[in-house]
């Protein structure tokens, strides 16, 4: 991995996670109370021995930049040439922001050239999974590939959400389709599944840079890896598939795209179960993040009807549950839940204060929100839609400016998100 440069794409707008991405980049959205989404991929990098990583940012990147600067730049040995370095759009190749995933890498071609890596691994900062990239690199080298795609099996009825590949028995890639309505492709190893691209690619650097330069000169290109770079390489470069090896060590492969509110909510709720599918407690594959200094969590009062308690929940530092009941929920740092309140099946971001006699169910409360005494959320869909953002599944999102979603809500706006 010493000859490898990682490029982590973290500049997406994350529209499907709105309103959680109204004020922050998608990779900066909290996950599991203690982490940000991007921490999962960065932890994979550290655990894989990948210590040279460019992080490409763009939209609403302030909190993401601060999180990387304060939590990740000191982990690697800069005196040994290691780095986790933020690269915003610098317009060195033109006057545009990043116009696609491939263009984002192309616009940083000078920074890439300064490192002169033999290999490049392209990563995304908005998925939840555990993967040893050094295993994929070994496969890339053993097969003498010029391009390697990480793949995982999916049901045929889900292909519209993924780039899908046709794989030969030898492992070489014969075809590529980006989010087709349907596909004739089937996995050679399981005829009931389709091999989907995970958005993780290894390239020989020379091969990638030539492809990026050619793509930049094509005015009809979307400048995207899935739509342009990979399909254009078919039959011209040796492309192989690498079947995902899950370091999560569960019976079923765990890879989640938490790009929608419901998917994000479900992934967090899984962490509250007795035996969560995604294991944050595996000492052999530690998850890292920026650690902020807060006092320990505290549970106070034990009177009848006023007992501070939490069950089947993830509770982080600085939380005070004062005579309230919390169940099946994820509470980030510095949250206070006051007496006689009940919080169930909810995600509470940091610095939230929930007043007395509140009832909250199936909600996501954004950071710095004060919930007034007696507030009820998640029990009356009609009332919730008047005051908050509510998904079609009935999940309620409360932001610092809840008035943004007061009636009348534009139906086209709601349908879009």
C-alpha cells in the first residue's frame, strides 16, 4: 500500500438526506452517536495500511473540514510522507466546480502527479462497511489487472440503484451498466444474483490519468466513473472484479448506502439491537473518530414515574438522562433529556435539550435543537407534517429552523426528497 494513493470522494450534495444535509456535507452527517459517516471509510483506510489519502470536498464542507483536521490529520506520520489531506475545488484545470466523480479526480491531477503513486484507489465517503483494501490490492496485482472493481452480490430487482457488471468465470469484467432498469447480467458464482459495483476502484495510475485526460476533452461526457470512465475502458484495459470480503465477520455481507433518510435511520437503529449486524465493538477492526472532551454520561433520579433510564440504546459522552426514559435510540454527545419525557426509536444529534413531559418517537432531531416542554413528535402525522419534515414512511426530521417546513409544503419539493 506504500505505492498507493487513496482518493476519497466526499463532495456530494447529499440531496436525498435533506434536511440533514442542509447545513453540512453528507459525509459529515453523524452516525452511531459518536461518529461521522466518513469515519467508516477513513477507519478502513487506517486498518488497511492506506496512509496517503486525498479527501475531495465541495458542498457545505466547513464541519467536514474541521472534523478531518481535528480528528484525522494527526493519526498518520507526516514525517514519513503520510497524510489525510483535504482538497477543495481549486479550479486549476478550468473555472468549474467538480462536475462529476471523474472530473473531481481530474481537477486534482497536479496533486496526484506530485505524489507519483503506482496505484490509485478511488473511494466514497458515504457508505457503511468494513473492508481491507490491501486484500483488494493484492488481488489487483496477482491478476495483473489494470483496473479492479470491488463487487458484491445483489438481487436482480435492485439493479436500478447500482452500477452492475458482467463477470466471466475468470473474474474479468465483460460488461458494465450504470443503474439500468433491468439487466441480463448474472453472477457466474450465483445465478440468482447480480454483481454490483461498490464504487471502489483500483487503477494503475498511468491508465487512470490517460483516461481522465481523454474524458476531460469530451464535451458530451458526464465526467463520471460509472457512466464514462469504466464503460470506455471495456475491451481496452484488463478489468477484473474483486468480490467483497467483509471484515465485519457476520454471516451476511454488510454494505449500506445510507444516502436516504430511511436507510440512514435503519442503519442507526440496527446499532441499538442486542447483537447489531454492524459491529462497532470489534477490537480487531477499530473505528476511529474525532474525540471531543465531555464528561461521562449520567442517569439520575429513581422515583416512581421519574427514573432516568435507557435500554437498547447507544448513549455517548456528556449525555444526561434526568428522570426520563430512553429506548431503542441513539443519543450523540451533550444531549439532555429532562424529567417525565419519553424518547423511543429516535436519533438525537449533539447539543439537543429535550424539555420535560415530551414524547418523541421515530424522529431524528438535528443538533442544537431545543424541544420545548410538553412537545409531542411522532404520534400525530398530520400535526407533524404541519411543523416538521416527514418522510413517506412517517419518519419525522426536526431541524433548528422547523418553520422551514410549515404548511403549505410544496408537493414537488416533498416528492423530490
